[in-house]
């Protein structure tokens, strides 16, 4: 080739695949690993050129507007550190160059399938979570969130995404409208994305529970979670052929104090089922949180444990079920309850208790 040959014609042949976003958006380090110099990259990005400067150090290898997936990939490339293999020129097809960065907030919820989060391509910003030690600024459509403790990401396709409860907390932190917060939180539980306790724990650690837009939404979240768990408990009893219990009752000693409420009770077997839908509600000093703060131990735990011990001293078997167990292993929980009912014949008779509507 002569010196008059256009610079673009002297570019190394790049393995561009229209269906692969990781080949349409590349970092400067990845371009260098493929033999493209900084001068060649700059020339391609001149006005009217075939490439675009998408973000600092990140390039879009076509002239049209970026898609939602391209913006997402570009945000992760901007926030991530290129791996050693990329810097040495040995980048492979699975080497995305994201480093420790992961998507969080509304973009992560869209990837998790939240209808109320909107379409990925319509989002005005993409939140990216990075370690607190990174010195990186938010820019253009990328909002950089630093944290003292990175969660373990989940993979949606090849994209590292924050777990649902963490993505929810990061999304809620940027929302001031109470109705929008309520929609996100109730959808998380109603559609089985996560459990209420995990969401409230993340909101507590992020010190968001006191915000006006969050207070009522958390109450709706817990109510929704309770309703979903109760529906699964009803389905378990019927689908697995368990005897029909009395539902949502208060137990009381004759002429004595109340023993507390239970979600299901089999009087002939002296077996009770209690759903654990507790969630921490406030942050106080005492236990280190994952974000470097201090979170409160569940204040209801001692009272629940005392009630259970009292019932068991009276000969009543208490089966403790969590919403998560009912969601993930309904058959196993049915076996646990059935075993407790069958074991009743081998136990000493329980104390007589009154069963009252709750």
C-alpha cells in the first residue's frame, strides 16, 4: 500500500459480527489488542466516519444510533477494567472486558424481566456498580455507583447483573415518586423475583427505609409478600392432599393468656404452621452491613422464638415455613408438614387449647 491509501483501508480486518454486540462496541484496549492504533481509531471517528466515540475509551463500530444492548455493553466496558488477556492481545470471543463492573438499578431490573422497569433501549441512564476504590466518574448515559461490598453478580446472557434485591435498592434510590417505587417493589414479590425480607434488608442497608416515597411502598411490599406466601400455602395443602386445617387462627389457653396466632392449625394433630414473613424495618447500631454500615438485628426474632418454644412446651408441633421455601421447594415443604402430622400419633397428647378466629 502507498502513503496515499486511506487510513481506513489500512485497518486490520476486525471480526465484526452484526449479531454480536461485543464485536460492535469495543474499548480502546480491545482495539489495540486487535492491531488498531489510537490514530487509526481517531480517524475512523471523524465526522462522517464509520465509527463513533460512544463513551470515554469506548467506541461504536457503526455510524447509526446505538441500540440498548450496545449502550449497555459500552457502559460495562467503560466501568470495567480490561482483563490481562486483552491487554496482551489475546482477547477471545468470551472476553468481554467488564472486570468487576456489573449493571444495577433500572437497567438491571429490565434485564431481570421487570415490566415496570421499561424497555432497556428506552432508559435514559444505565447504572453500573463498581468497587469503592475505583476512581471513575459518571458520564453521558452512565451513572457510576461505588460500593464497599460488591454483591455476587448473576448472569443474564453474558451480562453481569446485580441480584434483584440489590438492583431494586439502587433503582429506588434514584426514584422520588411513591407510586413508581410501589410498582417496582410489589412486582418484585408478586412475580416471584425475590422475597420481601431480602428487599427490605437491602433498603435498610442503603438507608432508604425512612424516605417518604419508600415507607408506604414497603408496607405494600410486605402485604403483597404475605398474600403470595399464603396462596402458596393453601395450594400446597390442596395439591399434595394434606388434611384441611383451620386457617389463620389464634391459640389461647382456657381462661389464660393468648398464645399467639398461627397460619394453619390441625387441632386433631396439634400441629401448627407459621409463615415467617418477618423483615428488618430499621437500621441501628449492632451488626455490620454488607455496605459498610450497621443494620439492625430483627427485633421480632426473640418474640417469635419465645412463642414457638411456649407452644412446643404445651405439646404443639410448630412447623416453620418461609416464603422462599414455599416458592422454591413446595413438594419438600409438603413432606415436612405431612411428617409432622403423621408423627402426632406417637407423641404425648398436647395440652388443650382454644382455637379462635384471628
